């Protein structure tokens, strides 16, 4: 089964980002939202606070884990880290594509196709100005993201993490079977916070994202379930509009 076909069993294309460091808050979010989504993201903030225990908790609730630790190290170290993540049974995990093809290929070999591997392209907190002035990368964000995505595919990874702005360029280079997971999701009327390249849930899916990662728009809401239902409503309206146009 291809990685893309594995998504067919998910309740929703939405991944909830548990970007909190309080285990009780994380557990509450899982309890409240597990009937809406299948996958919860565990990132550096929560994992360094709680370790593998939070992964076990999510699994025990019948849900999947997107372990978003963005590995970036020498190939052997990343391979060993991926091997340990596979033992924990995580559904997806990330590494920085900028670590190079050899690093990503080592991760691919260590995973033994037991988890979905994603290459992080350019963080959604980075824009063209930061890319050029701070990182001294002279090509455009779209060109750089596309280059990193191409490397990830060559290395054997299942897909990448990228903003909605680059999706169509990645599709042209990497094809329809390549997974694209899009973070930086905000409602149209929400603040961008520290994000530079954002999109609404419907915008990201319309551009061709396979999965979207939603964090603060839901987790910081006064009512998490109502915020989740707002996302679902927007996606359903988008689906209805798409079907109407096709007919």
C-alpha cells in the first residue's frame, strides 16, 4: 500500500498540532477531538516535556501520531533516531530536507517502510526576505522549496511539509503520489502569529495539500470542538463547491 492510500482510512485530512507542554492539556485535546481526527502532531515542545508517554497515550485512544521533531544531523544519527521512532509505532515523522540526500536516504533505509517519512522544506515562519538576508539563499522560496522536495523524492521519502504557496510547484516536479502536508493553517479572520506563509483550511486543500496541520486556531480557541467544527464546515463547503463545478 502506498503512503497516499493509507490516508483513505483517516477520519479527516486535518492533523491537530498538540503544541503544548502541559500533559493534561494535551490529553484533554486528544479526548475532545479524537472523534473528529485520526492524527495528532507531537512536536519538540510536547515531546521534550513528556517523552514517549504522550505517544503511548495517543495510541491508547485509537489515534495516530505525527512525530514532528524535524531531525537534522549526520546520516547515522538520523537513521538511529528514525529507527527508534519506528519502534514507537509513529504514523509519520519529519526531518529537514536541507540535511541532504544522504541523510534522508539513511532515514529511508532505517524506516523499512514502516512509517511515513516527510522532508521539511522551508518553515512557514520564513519568507523571501529571511531566506535571502539571513540564510543567504538567492533563489525564490518557491524554487528553493521545489529543489528540497525533489531531493526528498530522490532519497525515497514519501513526501514533504510545505506551505500552500508551493504546492503546485511540488506537484509539477514530484507528481500526484507524493504527499504534501501543509502547516501554517489559519482562519481567514485569524492572526498569523509568527507565521509568514499561511492559508485557510480550504485554501490549502484547494491548492492540493493531502493533509493540513492545524494548531493554535483550534487549541487556543475558547471551545475546541466548535473551532474544529468550523474547520470541517469550511472543508465540506469547499468539497460541495468542487463537486458543483465538476457537474
